[in-house]
């Protein structure tokens, strides 16, 4: 960074940002703020997420570009959980002056890669010196008024569904392997927002148990899981046992699945129709029940990722 | 933080956030993302800014609440520079597990104080463990379509104006004193966006010389300053000399003034009328001229704050 300098880095970021575009951008990087335009009848959805070196990624264990991609997927996944159309991202980038330019630019390239894939432009950000590397991302999207998916919309009687499979990222982490970047469920989320009978929705970032607890708590209901129905990747149980891990525990508490967990009213579609409409595997894994917020049907304990 | 925990801190932040409200908020803290609604004919303005302990604030030298206020002012000032009406802020908060709860909550209280004063709600954020404390803020505002103030709208012939006075924060820092939080020029910026004949606008965060350079570069013109006309606080020159500092250098390169620097076409109003309309002191300090982007009329050298 001493060679490139703050303004040199910003110029490189501006150039990389040119690779990701979005129709809703009136003014991108380069002014005091960016300007975005929504379509008529749309609301704005906004979320922020931080990835810190040594906590969320380790540059001695994975290439910078992959770490940048995973950071972006984590943030974009929150837009997916709201059923939003991605518009733009901002990157607040903190890094020591001793950071290699290739490392800094690799992280940015990873963010731009995922922004572009999601249809979001990189419209702004901030570069600052710090003792450790961190990427703080803000993602902005648009959703039709009143159609955003929310975690507090579950009701007793709803069936619970999840997209894709659970536990792959947790197993990779448990084995000390490089985790794949995965992908935020942007398209599935947008399609889900148009399905009649959908209740609550949340994305799986902290692990199924922790995120289902958040959904149950926000909705004021209990949640019952059927552990035998959890969708695991092919060969997952055997790989877990070889590595000395409990497959159920990894699937429940692993985190970074970035799948969508949602509830559907009894009158709504089943897993087969949901899978066809969302374009992704959908599995029924339990239901919401009357009672104080609680998780039922699974062993107590696994509550997912805690920072403190 | 070990006592309060991540979720305990988030709950306290949610409670503090209840003190700052905004009419445009459809859904605030608590879901995967916040939902905001603009009025008809408005565009969204969004900016992000980071404040890192040891770089932007020092908790051994100022109370956490003041550091939080200064971080928020720095971010909101970018909305002021666009002429935007503040809607909401998000706070990505990184902190070591050893951070005292009073320190963490003091920083948040400072942010909420300034958000409230600007009319913005705290609608979301993120808490993560890190080796050093940092606050990354995102500010969102609304502006009438096509009426945002921009730094690239200056033309040769425009007169240059600045609100308030310059150098106070730089002098306080140079003397090792606690800096006041100041205030973002929100009202002045919004009113300025309605003045006919306004050219470019930027806020003064890095120092007059550095920020005027950005305005000149973005507008593709040269800028000439008249150093004798720079508005200095009462007693500033004497205080600088007592402290062994050059008043002109501090006024040009000091940073964190959070005043607005803007240009006005020859046909537009003068300093007196601008001051009355904006409700703040306005001083004419130079003009934009034909030529490649450059600063004229001041000694070479002071280019403001550089992070690397």
C-alpha cells in the first residue's frame, strides 16, 4: 500500500467498479455520495455486514479474491432474504499500510465479482488505514411496496422450508479447508416474494438453529424441526464421520450456508411446486407451532455462531 | 463485552436506536435488512464512512460519546454536501471482546445523538469482534430528482464560497485538545440545493486545499483562492501563533471542518444573500478559472490529510 497509496487504491477500485453496472444508478463512485433511483412503487432495502481478517476470513488460508467473494455473498444474502432486487453496494475498506497491493486488489476483485453476478453496481465506499484488514459492505436493493419478505411474518401452522443443502461450508471449515464462496439466493428470494402464502423468511448465515430461533422469536411462535428431513449434501454424513464431526450438529450450527429458510401457510404450495417456481431444490423440514419462541425436535445446545 | 455479549449489545443498540426516528422508515432494526420509502420524485443518496480507533479518534483523549458523534458528523456531512434530506443510518460496529460496555455504548450514543439531530433513524447495522474498535457508518438521504449538489458541476467563472469558518478542528488537534463534534451542514445543504446558479459543492473533511482540489479535478477547471479572505474563527491567528502553528496552513490543510465549499455562477447570488438564505455565515474565497485542474493563489504543499 505504501507504493499504491490511498488515492492510487481508490483509482484502482473505481476502475474495477466499472465492471459491475446497474440500471438504477444515477451517480456512482466519485462524489460525496452515490445517487440511486427506484422504479415507481418500489421501496428501498438496505443492509450492512462486516468481514474482519482473522474472524471471518484468514488470508493465510484462502486467496484474497475468495475472501472478498465470501464477504459480498454474506451481505447480498440479506437482500435475498428480503426478496429484493440488488441495485448497488458500497465498500468501506480498512487496511494496514503494509498490506500488499495484490492482497488489497484481490479482496476488491472478489467483491466486484459477486456484485456483478447479483446485478449490483459498486457505487461508493471509503478507504482507511487500520491495524487489521476488514471489509464493511453495504448492499442496497429494491422491492415492490409491501412485498418484502420478513422474518416476523411466521404463524403457527406454517410449514418450514429450506433451499439447497445445509452444512457444506461448516464441514469445509471444520476440516480446515478453503471454503467455496457459494452464492446468495437472489433469484430464489425474488421469486419467493411473489409466491402466495409465504410467511416469514430469513437467510442462513449463523446456522439453521440460530437463524430459525431468530425467525421464531421475531414471529412469536415455536418452531419444530424434523432432523431426519434436513437436506444434506451427497456424501456429507460419511465425510463428517471421517473427520470426527457430528453431521447433525454441523447442519444445525455450522453457518454460512446462505440458503433461504422460510415458512408457508397451510394453503400455500408444497416443496415440489416451490422448487419449480424458485428454480432450486426446496425441502420441507418442520413447522411453526403455538407457544413461546423455542426450538423443538432437536437436541438443545447448538445455537450457532457467537462473536463474544 | 464479555458480560454484555454480542446479542446483549445488539439489544442495547436497538433500544438506543428508538430515540432517533424518521418518517421514511418502513422497517427498522431487527430483520435481515431495513426498508425505506422515498417520496414521489425523490432519488436516494447513500454514502459510507469509517472511523477507526487510533486513526480517527483516540479513546484515551476523548469520551466515547464524542468520538461517536464526530464519526456520525463526518458521514452525515456527505449527505449535506449533496443537498440531501437525511433518512437513516446504519452502524457496522467492530470491537474487541475486552471493550468495556460503557465505551461501546458511549460510541453508539454519540452516533444516535447525531442521527437524531439530523432527522435520521438508526435502521440497522452489524456487530463483530475485531482487534481494534471501529465504526463504519452508512448514511441514506433523499433528494429531489436532478437537484442533488455535485462536485463536478463547477465552471470557469464561478465564484467560490464557503460556509462558517475554517481551521478550528485542526487547531484543537494540533494543540492535543479534545475536538468538538461540530455539526454537519444539513440545513444549509438542503437550502443550497434550491438556490439558482449553484455550481459544484463538496464538504470540507480533508482540508480546504485537498477538497477544493477534488472539486476542481471533478469539474475540470482550475481554482484560485484568495488566502486573505479565508474565514477564520475569532482569535484564531493569535492562538495558532501561540501554539507555534501557521494559521494559513491549518486553515488550508487541517481537515474536519465539515463546512460546505461551493461554486456559484456569475449570475447567481453573492455572499450576503447566500448567508441569509442558508442561515449561516457564507464567505467568498476565490473563483474557478480556465485551465487544467490546479490550485492557484496559495503556497504549494498543503494537500490535506493522507492515510498512507
